[in-house]
C-alpha cells in the first residue's frame, strides 16, 4: 500500500487541530489513558504535570486530562498543576488523583478514609451528564484509591456514587471541569471507553480526525522535505519497530534509503534470511549485511555476567555499524525505531514527564557516535499503532506481529558462557517452541514466547545410555504493556509436544522445564 503525502495545508494540520493533553502525576495508567484516547481517533500526548497554563494556551489542546498518581494531594511534596489551568475554559477531566486535585483547587476537601476501594466496585449514576450519555445507570468500575473527595464546593454537582464513595464522579456548574474517582481507561471498567468517548466528543467537541494513514502521510511529507537529496541510514534488526521505520522511509525517499543489518550470530533461526528477502526482494532497498558473528563471539568469550554481555554487545554493534555506515556516501541521517513509550520513559519529550525512569537504547547514543542527524518517525506512536501502520505499509503479518526480541539477542537467553555451539542448541529449541505455539493457534494470544538455555546439566536416559546434558526452560507470558506479565497457561498437550520434540530433535538437551513466574517479582527475560 502506498501512502501519499497530504495534498493541502488543511490535511497536514489535522493532527494539531485535535490534540488532548494528559498531565502525568506518576500514574501507572498514564500511557493507557493516551492509548484509549487515540482509540477514539483523537491525537493525545502525555506531558509534564507542572506545565504552565501559558504553555498549555500555546499548545491549544481541545481537552486536558489529569492522570491518577500515587501521592496524596494534601501532602506538602505532592505534585500539583498550575491552578490557572482550571480557568482556561479548556474542557478538563480529572481521573482519581486528578479529580481530587481539581476538587481541592476549586474549594473542596480530600481526606484519607477507612473505606478504601481497590478493585471492582458498583457505581450508580445519580445525576444526568453528557459524560454518561448511553451508559447504564448502574455499572461496574475499577477503583484504586485510599483518599477520596470528602467535600465539594457548592459549584460542583455530584454525578455518581458507590457504596463507600459519595463523589465517584462530579461536574463543575460554571467551568468545563469534570472528575472521575474510578479509572475509565482500564478494561475492568467496561463502560470506560464510552465515558472517555463522551468527554472527547460531547465535552471537548472532537470529531475523531486522527488516523494512522494521515499520520503516515504527514511523516512522509516531512521526511522528504527534511532529507532533500541526502541519504538516510536505517539499522535493521528483524523486529517490527525497525522494519516499520524502514518501510515508512522507503515510501518517503525510495532509493535514498540504505539499510544495515548486523548479523552478529545472536539472532533467531532464519532471521537474517527473512530480513534479506523482505528488504532486498520486496522493498528493493539498498541493504548492507555485515557478517560479524566471529567478532561478537570473540568479544563474548568467557563472559557470564549479564550486564557485561550487554555492554560488550553494544560496543561491538557500534563498531560494526559505524564501519559499514562510513562506506555509504552521502549519508547525513540515521533513522531509529524510537517509540512514544521510549520517549516518555527517557524523559526526552520537550513537554514530557519530569522524571527519567530509564535510559532507553533508542534514545540517543548511536547518532552521537556516528555524527549523523537523527530521524525518529515513530516517536509519537505506541506499539499497537506501529503494528497497524506496518500492515498499512505492506509489511507481512508474520513480521508485524512478531514477538519482541531483546537488543542483545540470544546472548541473554543463553545463560552462562555464550558459544556458537550453545547458541545453535538454543536457536533450534527456540524455533520449536515458537513453531508449536503457532501451530496451536496461540501465537497472537500470547505476548512473548521463547526458550532459555540454562547453565545446568542433569542426568538422563536415552535408549539404554546414560546422558548428562543441558536443561532448557520455556518462557511464555501474557501481557498488554510488558510492565507486568503473567505466565501463560498453555495446554498440557502443547507443553508435552514441545518437550518431546526438543529432547528428541535438539542434540545436547535432555530436560525441559516451564517457567511459571510472573512479573513482578520475576522479569520476562532471564537476564
């Protein structure tokens, strides 16, 4: 599919015309709020909670949402917003902590109460509001609070209540300020999307103009204008993010795109061949394949510490990428698959959250090493949006829906020393695990499935002979956001089939175990 650039100025302004801001007060659900808003075809950004009213006026959003948060509004150090935002005339919705903040700022009181609510609750609508158009008078909601609004000013109208929360929803009589004590963004509030939709359409006046096709067309136009006749380099890893970036760039600049694939010997079975076929056969891009298995294995020889593995792999990758990139004439830009969660968590957005949660491998680093200007066309998108965009750009479903793969590759799934022999064992076993899950129709319903080779050997019997061979673990998890995850309840016959095939077909393994740890306290990857 070819996505053409906008043909007029009106089209190119669509994204900016309908923007909603989420002021983040440290909520674990802030990204989920933004995703739910975008599902209503309204563009949404997460910004700092202390953004000034003047700055918000400059941005001119159609609406503002105050997220939840772990603090108590009456604490001295609690994060606060500029109180002037409540009188800007811009529709505002406070969720949980955000509601408490709005009510307190406008004359109400917030207290800690013994009747705390965590989990599902029955909510009853007590007064009509456009916020609840088309919503049943009694509905299930998800609560997560120890504080609640104990008193509102005369200017507020109570809209809903639960058995222990008299102000489960409120509306200001004169200002376009609304509050919800429950969380409409989570799936445990079945009518939540409808409530958010009512706020966006009926209160904010959004028409749902934001479409991925428009976003892609705008990015294509901007890339063409910025790049001109120069060349852009894009690193391919076989993952969905880098593949979608490459496909988008190909739509924008065609033969001016050069892709580099570093074959480090740490990739999954058949991965190199798949990337070569897709980007030299289908997209006809200028693809450079760096065969660097020996270099990476040499650098990893004798190393068992996980962090040291990552460090050495990172340095080796930069060396290989840099050496190849310098051979490409006319290259002034480097494209990366940075996504919106990467930007948020790295504190890299101009108006983004103040705290840096982590430094992400896609935000900075490599461009500084190479001296290129950075292009990040996906930095405003979430993972699910990237997948949809990939399909629109013509990428095959198998590539678009591929499970995540760690940057250091199989090195962090090969516990202990990393050798070619152990990697080959792991590659074959991993292919069996993924292949069986696909054949049972469970690949799309699981978030991540893979094999882990352990530095543990055990006694076994094959035929009439005693064996002393490796132990392999199978890891399969269910998750929406990868921040938390639960182990997948795979059918016993599937687990048995995977175990039988691995032991019979992969030389060097005589025992298979299944990881039933959740995140937290465990992590998804073992290293």
